[in-house]
């Protein structure tokens, strides 16, 4: 049995390695806030959602498959949580069995496996009951296949047969083993036999005279008991192996069910948090990476929304066909927040989640990379520009065509002329490799240069500033300006303009 709720044709990889830029992504995009909201205090869910979000899908069909399953989860959250609870309870009960026994002999392996199967069999029966009650309510390919599999493979006859064999294998009436004599009269071809079923007449009349074929091992005959144990182990060896494989198979199914549902449970947790704040969500339209697409309505920073009480400002952008999006404008105008919203939405869409927006159509990314401004190196072993260049070198080695790079004030640590030239060369090289770039900068020389020379290849956004200096925290299309309106901040903090203070 296979779960296949995360992928159409394979299990979710619960041991998938995190990408090498995980720390940078977490730091720059505030992913801990996102993952914390999804986990809801469940460490297992936390681990699963981190691996799922950071292991983005690159096939639009695979993303849609997961989106459809998530739609079903959002429509039937109580059913999904019930299935998840069944899986968790089964795994926890199975752990107690595992801790109590050791796999050092066929007899003990058989005993352990039977106890595991007894625990898991009740869970399978409960899953079948849930499928009977709710299968018709689910529409997605993943859940329809999943419930169909439960109905087909966990039939009443099958479950009754399992219960029968589990009872038989407890050997309440002893173990019946046949053997042949081999060379040197050594026992061989040990076979476990089903105990003879005596009729009530035989039981009433005594049936076979067992006294002729039985013997009693004296209490202190250790060698006798040891020999009897060896005979028993030889008889049950093949059965123990088969039952152990069955137990492992059922355990693997339930464990994978728990893991794959943990991702959807995380999505439910996040969706509930955003719904409490009346923040909109949508299922983004994934576009093949060969087509450059980025059109959104009301895109917002989901982590910011989780950290503030009020609703956050969303942005509308028409960026289809633009490989470079250059963002300039007023200080504290929401440029960095918008940049984070782009990265978070791309990661969420790539994992099959809903997006924090009213509408989103975006190219599938081969990977998301960030190059954000950092503080000075506290060890003082290198300068800030050197540190920036080293981080960009690591990105250049790992980034692939179709990836998304988010730059926030990159190379602003040197003067504008040098910083602009460095950034210009790097951006051009990455664009030639097919990388899509969102670049926030105060360097007018850099932004104006691209605007003047490569208008057709870039979209220019500007943090909106009203005439009175107010920030709307919205990005609007507009050419770069030689000012970032730092005077507004000076006036707000000191209560006067820079010129007035100097005079």
C-alpha cells in the first residue's frame, strides 16, 4: 500500500537534505516564523514542512497535484486531522512495543511482530471506517486514489483474515511442527503446521491418547529447554520472517501517511491563522520555467502578517516577461517587505501550498536564492564588500537557469560608482544564464543605467511616496529617482529639515 498524497508516483522523502542556502533563506525571508505557524508546536510537523517547503517542486503538474489535495484538506479539515491522529496513535503505540522486545531470536521476532500488527491492524480498520464515511466527499486525484486503495485492499474479508491469523499465531494451544530426518538422523525441513482441529466428540471422548507421544522436561534441565527452544525457533523461523516483513510494511505505510499528512496539517494551521486575520490566500497558477511570468494582486509578506495584528499591505505587479525587476524608492517604503513577499510566495507555491495573495501567476523556480545586506563581520577578518562578494560567489556556483535571485541593497557597502558597476556586471551575467532577479537598491547609477539601456528587459518598481512624505508601502511602476527621500526620515526624527538644522 502506498500513500501518494504528496506525489503522484512516489513517497515523500522524509530524509531529504536541506539545500545549502537554507540558513540564508531562513534568515533573509524569516522562514522560522512561517514554519512555526505551520507546525503549531508539533516538532514532527515542523520537520516535515521545512523539508517540503525547501524542496520545491519544479514540475507545474506536480504542484497542481498537491494543490488539489490541499483543497480537499481545506474543505474537510476535521477528516484530515482524524486520519492524522489515527496514524500518530498507531506509531506511538508501535514504539512502545518496539522498546519492549529485542530482535534476537525468531520466536521473539514473531512475538514482537504480532504485537505490532495487532496495534496497527486496529488502525487499519479505523482508516477503512473513515474511508467508508468520507471517501465520496473528496475530489482530488491524490485523496480519491488513497481512499480507493483503502476500500480495495482493506476489505472486511482481508481484515477478518488478518485478525484470524494474528490469533492463530499466538499459539494458545501450542506449536505444531513437522520435520524430516536428514543425514545422521539430524532434523531437517522444519515446517510450522496449523494445529489439528478436534471435533467436540473427540474433545469429549479424549481424542488421541497424547500420553503416548509426549514427554516432560525436568525443571532444571537447561539443556533440554535450550534444545526445545532451538526446535521452536527452527519451526517458526520462516513465519517470523514473513510476519516481521508484514509488520514493517504496515508500519512503513502508517509512518508515511503520518509524514505526508503532516505537511497538509501544517498548511491547515497556517491557513487558519491567516483566516483569523482576514488575510487573503489563493492557489497560484504555476507556469513552466521556460516562460517568465510574474503577475499578482494583493501579494503580501506572510511572515509580517503573522507578526502584526493589523492587516498588511499587498502589492499588485504585472511582471510577465520581465527577467529583471529593479525596485527603488523611498526609505522605509516597504521595498524589503515586498522582496520577502516575492521569495516566500515562490517557496510556498513550489511546495504546492496556497500563496499569500489574492491572485498569483508565476514561473516555477529551479531554486530561490537571497543576497541581502549583512552587518559588519564581527570577527573583523574581512571587510563588508569582501563578505558580500564571497556570498555572491557561493550563489553563482549553486544557482541554475530558471532560479530566482533576490538582492537587497547588495554591494551598497562601497561607493555608488564601484557598487553599481559590480552589481551591473553580476546582474547581466546571471540574466544571460536565465536567472530571474528582483533587485532592491538605492544606487541610482545602477538602476538608472538599466532603465536607460535595457528598458525592454526589466520592470522598474518604486516604493510609493505621497507628496506629504507619507509611505503607502505599495510598489508602483516608475522610473528610478536620484533620491530615496532620506530627508523625510530626518524631518520625522529631528522635527526639522536638514537645511534648517545646518542654518
